[in-house]
C-alpha cells in the first residue's frame, strides 16, 4: 500500500514563504507557494523564495498547486515554480487574479496560463487524492482552507485564518462546512501558527473601521496611509472613511493601482467613481481633503515613508501638519526600521498614528481561542503547527495539548522534514532538501552565503584596492602602486597609512619577482596577507583587499590579472 507523506518544504520556523506538499503514491498536491521579504542582514536581496529542488525532482508527480489566498506569503513565489512547467494552479477568483498579476509582472512566467478558478463548493478528484475547500476569514476575501482526502484519512490545511463573528459575507467562515469535515476522520491538521502566542482574540473589523473613521474625522491636514494593497479589507475601510469625511484618495504605485482596479472590477471593492484621483489632480485640492495611500514596492511601505520624510520621494514629501497613519503590521524584522521611520516623520513636521495606538489588537491570524475552536470542530488525530517562527509553533503545540491532544500526536517539524504515515501512525522519514533561494534583480539562486558574507564585509569595513604594474622579465616594478579605498578610511586624514601600505605592496611584489618560480596566485596572496596584518594592526578593521597586478610585455601591450580575497 502507498504511503502518505506530509512534507513542509518551507514556512516553518520563519515568517512567510509557505509551501507544503502532501504526497500519496505517485501524486503530490502542493499547498501554497509564497515568498518572504528579506531581513536586514540579507543585503541587496529583493525577496526570498523556497528551494524547489524536491518538487522539481518529482515534477511528474505534482498534480496541482492549490492556493489559499492572494497574499505574497501564499502566492509570491509562484512565478519561479511554474516558469518551466504546466502544472495547473487552483484558487478562488480573487486569488487567481492576484496570482495572474504576479506572474505577468515576472518575465519568467508571463506565458503561463494554466489557472483554474474554484470555490468552496468545488471538489477535484485525482487517481488517489481528492481536494476540496472551505471558506475562512482573513484580511482578504475569498480565502479558503484546503482538504486533501487520501485513502487513509483527511489532511486539512487551514491557510491564514481567524474567527470573526462580525465578518461581512465575503469574509465569513463556513462553520457548517467545517463541522461536516470534522464528521469524517481528520488524520492531520496543518494549522496557522503566526499569532499563536497572543492570548487575545483580534478585534472586530467593525471596531477597527470606527477607529480609522475617527482618525480621518479629526485630522485637519493631509493623511498619508501606510497599507498593503492586497489587504483588501483594510483598503475598503480606508476608502469608506475617506468618502465619509469628504476626502479624495491618491494611490501611489502601479502595483497598487492594478490590484485596486482588479478588485473593483470583480466587485470585491466598492469605490465611488469620483473618490480616486491622480497625484496631479490632488495638487489642486486643499490638504484637508487628501488621503495618500502608500503601499510600498515590495509590500512593505515603511521604507517609502522614510523617503517621504527625508525629501527623497519622487513626488511626495512629509510636511508640517501631515498625519502618517500606519494601518499595516510590519514584520518583526522591521521593528527597528519602524522606530527610525517614526523619528524621521516627526523631524519632518508630521505626526504618526497606528492601529496599535487604539488599544485594539489587530491581526488576520488565529489567536489561542481560535486555534482551539478549530481543533474542537475538526477533531484531528494529529496537529502539525505551520506558518510561524519556532516560538509560534511551540505555543501552538501547547495550545493543541491543552485542547486534549497527546504530545505524541503534535509534531514540531522543520523545513524538509518528511512525516510519513505507516501502521496507523506518523513517524519521521529521511528529510528532503529544503532551504532559501535568494532573488536579487533577475538573478535566481546565484546569491549564496559567500556573496552575502562579502556584502556584509563590504558594508562593515569597505574595500581596499592596490594596483601595481610590473615587468616580470626585468623583475622590476614599472610604476609605483596606486592605493584606493572605499568605505574604509578617509585618504586625506590617513595619508601615512596609505604611504606605508604602498611600501608593503612594493616589498611583497619585489620578494616574489626575485623567485625563479614566479606564481601569480602566490604574489596576490602575499600582498593580501601583508596588507591585512598591517591594516588590522593600525585600524582593527578587515576591509576586502583587492590586489590588481598588471604586466607589461615585450611589445608594451598590457595584460592584467587580478584577484580578491577577504578574512
């Protein structure tokens, strides 16, 4: 009999980048395909996506990619998985439209068009597996949980969810459907852990809207709202508050415009025709009638606010009397950046307010009571906390045990683990390849730990370049070394340091020229080592040292050889 395997390829012990596989026999179902925005130490990296090695090695087994909702942590990496295959992608109407925007913007996946729109009533049968769905509540409409029915039991993946009894229709959870799922054996529950540490349920969205409206009502100047374009619920609340307070809305960025126009066209956003205005049109309006929504190029609007506060934005600068209203919850890695941004805004004459100032706890993810309610409705035999850092997963594990599960039926996994079901129980099988793939510009996976280490060194201690021209036949230096430094020390105030460095280079080159067995690599290594010891002794810094050795040949033509190293 075939084995059931549950394989978290990404999304565990981290924020975002969700990617899970359910495998039975020769069929693999992929659940979500998300990205992660880089933390501060990933210098120059645009986004981080999962390592797709296991799926690419077993691509013939993949029967479909199933998406729970339209946020980047669920769909952002899709263009990089489907660029050279024709696997069908399933999702709700809004989710698929957002996925299409993501794939069309990426040159690797523009031609892909195997999208399949499903809803909560859809069931898709494969040879051994059957996939169905259930409606969930999140900050974006049309969010779905996924049920994978296997010959040995159901595997349920919640996606991002919470319970909100006041949610409007397109955001409501289908409790009856959940109860129906729970009437059949649920072998394993993969459940959202992102908010598991919080003992407080999220505030009702109606209370959040009232706070947004009151903020707009009592602000006399311009309002700059930081939000996420794909958070459709929050965008609708902002539009409603602007309309009620007789303000016009300016959307910055083409990506935000695409998402909003698409959501309006499909009926997920209700926006009066005259509410949205262009930046040029807004110039003729008084400040008290303007709302500017900044969504950020990569989904994090905070860094764009910094540009506004320091007059580096291409169009908008924060002025006296402006209110910057933070309606997005930045990642933990951005907390220092948010604090710095607040300070810059105040220096520019603006004021800052956020949803957290209201005392209302806002989150699109399940808190403790929501997680236990999900367990009590579905009655899973095993719980696998997913989507969150280790502390979140661990908190969720404790919550599951409080709800009655034995600790042997709660699995704290890590990316690449394989949970195999045999003899009516799960056990860990040999792990598969899992990790991060860095995206920098058009490069995919060409940035590894060595490049990141070099970037970190360059950002800390700079680069030190020594250029020297030699005549190897005559065993002499043709011209004195030229020393240049960037990001190390100032040349004008440290002339003695550079003069001594020049002498050290001369000595290292002359020592190598007198050897009969001349070797370019040994010459460059000697220059690096001698300079490295000297510079560390004088400055206690380790710059990246780049020796450039040029040779003059008999015909007076020059050829060059160069190398670089670091310590």
